[in-house]
C-alpha cells in the first residue's frame, strides 16, 4: 500500500477550510481508491508528492503541460515577465504578439480576445453567438464539458460524470431551458433538434474530440454534417478547443479534421501552465465584442503578462520543431499499443482511443463513441487499475471519463517505466 500519510493529513486540514479540501472537484479523487497525492514539485514528465513518491505524470495539469513540467524556457519567460511587474490592467506589446501568433497559426481565426480560463473562453463565445444572432438557445452534447458556466452544467461529463451529477443545483431552470442537448456523434438527433428549434438556436458548441468522456474522436462526416446544419440554419458553430487546441496538431482539431468552426475557444496549452484562455473567430464576428462592439466581456487580469509570457514560450517550443506533434503522436501510440498488449496478457480487454497526444484506455472490448458507451465501460476495474498504477509510480487522472496526456518530456525511459507499471497493475487487477 502506498504511504499517503502526509497527503492525507493535508487533505484533512484542507477540508476544514476549502470545500472538499480541493480547489477543483476532480482533484479530490472522490471515486478513486486512493487519496489525492499533494504535490510538491513537477519536473519534465514527473510529479513529486509530499510523501516522497515520484510519478510519471499523464495528467499534465489536465492538459496544459505539453512541454512537460517546469520547462526551462517557460520558467525563464515567467521569471523575466514577473521582474517587470505582474499585472498592469493596461495593454502590452506581448498580448498583441500572442494574439497575432494565434491568428497566424489558426487560418480561420482573424481576431482573438484573451481571458483567464477555458470556462471564460467558452462562456464568452456563447454570449457572442447569442449577441450576434439575437437567439437564446444553444446546443451542447451529452458528456462534453465546457467549463463551469451555468448554461454548460447540463449532462456535462468530466467531474460531473465522475460525481454522478447530471446537472448542478444553482443553475436556474430558465438557464437550463435554453441549453439543448444531443448525444455526441449522432447527426440524426442534431438534425432533429434543428428541425424543432432551428430558428431559436444561436450556436452549437462541441469538443471536436470529446475529452471529457475519455477520448472520443468524431465519427466520419460528423463535424462536416454539424457544420452544414449550422450554416443552413444561421447558427454559429463553436469549437471548444480548450483541450484539443495545440494538443492534437499544430492547427488544433480544426486543422486536423479540416472542418472550420465560426468561433473557437482555447485554454490549457495556450497558457503554458498559467491561467490563460482565448476565444476568437472571423473579424466580422469578433468586432461585436466590447469595446469594438456591444457584447460585453471584460477582465481585471485578462492578458496577464506572466501568463502571456508562458503561453508564448510554450508555443515557441512547439512550433520550432516540425516533428513535434508527430513525435508526440508516436509516443502516444506506443503507450496505447503497450497498454493493450499488457492487458491482453492477463485476459483483460481494453480499447485505447487516442488522437494526437491525448487518449483514453477504456475497460471495454468495443470502441466508445458517446457518453452512454463511456458510462457502460467497466469503471470499477478502472478505479482498481488507477490505484495500482499510482502505487507503481504512474499518475493517471482519477476518473474513467478523463483523457491522459503525453508531453514532449515523455521519452523512451518513461514509456518503458509506464508499461512495466501497467503490466504489474493489470496483473494485480486480474488477480483480485
Ligand atoms: P477551465 O475553466 O478549467 O480552464 O477550462 C474549462 C474547460 C473547457 N473546455 C474543455 C474541453 C475542458 O476540458 C475544460 C476543463 N477540463 C477539466 C477536466 N477535464 C479540467 C480540470 C478541472 O476541472 O479541474
């Protein structure tokens, strides 16, 4: 058994002053068989906890750390920025530089607004869509998570699925009534929603690869069909690329699948591990944002100089190596194949699904295409596997509905260590 005495004591202390002892529910390991390790340090592919354990990390702060923990260039950029002052509430050259960089990297993004989180980015994109179209309703997909904005907390996957919450108390009925939901990867039900509510729908928001029910790629023709339905009905298509942005390829999911949205929300990687999000799209849409237009959206710390510096440094590292994404994808595939082989050795059938450097190992003999199928996988065995992996030095997200993330710091040594740990863990799970 893993000695977690220090972490457990800290969790107790935390519970007295922080709800659940954590500042985001998924960190509580609520359904897991182990306590959350309290982290003291991250370096490259590794995390170090209060109890003296080292783990190969596949959470990467839930996605941002694509170049690994404490990358020297990111740390240097942050130090330099901090020396010049931590916040001004006034424009800076580097914000313009980051906005230019995002527009240059993403061909259909002509303007962006920087915010502080993925939640802010998705919330603001929906507000913009409503402001532009003059319509109130929007569509989200069951099992997709778009942050904790009121209107999104309906059948929202991720932490809510882990805690068995279909919709959060505190979301007024009126707000929920304007959120229409449909199963993911099911164009027929989206077509039906448009047939019933077409002229009231401001937007469809989607994770182009669903990463909050594991890792579910869009089926062939799904994004194309969604694009077509939106265009035909005068609704805006919003990609939530908070997770997939600069994660599944140099031009994110929209470049990878070749289907362009009207608006896009970013977070995670674009902030290089600091609090930063962004939303953007065509100039004629973004010009509706205040002060250029009338749709209000603001922030004391928006475009924070330290976060901007970390984001720029991370994008620099990613973009200067033409092989960056292919290399990550190869590593991810090696891990996926290794996990599948290790499980099969002890007669456990798993299905690994991955896109770029995000993936999920489902305890299921068949592929997962939507939330119902993700929920029907063997989650009990997942939780036992999760605890065994932690004991053997591998840190996975404590939920079968979360993706794993591979970083550029995961080399051959870390992969080998991971697969050895997996072989032991699968054997333990099979024997218990
Ligand atoms: P943040 O507000 O947490 O920065 O981003 C919200 C968000 C929006 N869209 C997608 C596709 C996301 O995955 C997220 C955040 N993801 C969660 C869980 N996968 C992060 C972890 C947490 O909530 O603590």
